[in-house]
């Protein structure tokens, strides 16, 4: 599912990829408005499936981070932690309970806040299937 959800630089929400048009992507905002519109090739677009978190050993895919948050918060429940008003130390402490070996030099409090806000948005609007996409069988 995360291979259909994207973020657009400079825009606050997450968006679901609906189709590819001629020179543009057609997306729908995940949120109350469910507004559809085209995204031109000049906009910076990143699929959530392509985002990873730095750890001390390697990178951890965002999908795995979301699964860990889900395990801590409960299935279909938003994060109960008051992350908007939390200090940097509280954010790091909360996040270390999810990703114990995250790289504190390269993961900033703003990243943690963004991850939690994305997670809450996905859960709120039922886009919380964090399982890996099915691999297409290889033709012989």
C-alpha cells in the first residue's frame, strides 16, 4: 500500500496515486477534502515506500517503522503520545522505543514529528496496510 502513497514537497498532506496521465500524475489527497488534482513533472514527489530511517547499522524502511509504531500503539489506533508539544528529548525517547538503534545524528526531531503525523493520517483514513507489496511471479 505504501507504494501508492506519496508526499509532495511543499504540500502538507499525503496523497494517493490514482493514475499516470500525459506528463502528470493524478493524485487524491488523503484527508477530509479527498481533492483530486494533477502533479506536474516539476514537483518533487517521493513514494513512502522509498523512504528509510537511518540506524547505526543500516537503513530501516518506513514500512517497518510504521509496523513498529502499530505494534506499540495498537492496531488501527493513532499514536497516543502528545508529539506536537513534546520536547526534542521526549521525541527521541519515544522514537527509541520504536527504533532502538536509530542514528541520533541524522534523524532530527522534525523527521520524527513528520513520521508520526504521517502514521496518524494513514490510520485515521484507513490507509494503514503496512505489509510489503506482493512480488509478481517471474516468467520462465
